[in-house]
C-alpha cells in the first residue's frame, strides 16, 4: 500500500532582537520526549514593535522546589505567572495560567540550516 504525502513549505518566523518583552501565555501543549513528559508554553508578545510575535518555552513536567532554593523550570514559570510561590502539596490548574501576562527574556540559540532559533531563557512577573 502506498503512503502519499503532500510536501508543504514550512513557515519560518523571523528572529526578533534579543531582549525582554511583555508577553501573555496563549497556549500550553503536553508532550513526551527523550527526557520524559514536558509542557510546551507558547507566549505572545503584547507590546512594542514585536507585538503579535510568539515564542515557545519547554519545561519538564516537574513542579518542585527545595528548601535550599533550587526549583524546577516549571516552578519558576508558574511563580512568575501567578506572582506567588506555589506551596508544597498544593494542586495547581496549569491551564488556568493561559491569558496571564509576564515578561519573557528571548535569546538567540543555535542556528541550523540558515534559520536562527531563539529561546525564552527566563519568565518574570509583569
């Protein structure tokens, strides 16, 4: 049996200048990868010249913090979006974070095949 697919041209979003941007969380997707379960957050810039541009951030699906101050990436994202520190034993509705505003720091990552990939390195409260 033949498997026929139509070749589509991928849309490449141009890189934006590195820096800090006001943004809102617009989408969360779940996935599983080489290192386990993760959440993929999509943020959209809500102010300035780059308004409307979206960037993604992937975090392991581990929501943890220790007494020494070390916390998971997901913990830091939730803390920035809720403007409060999640408490041990607390149950959080992660989808309830959609629509929340914050500040994101965008940095250039690896360039591959002439495409400049970018990363959100930090999420701060607005």
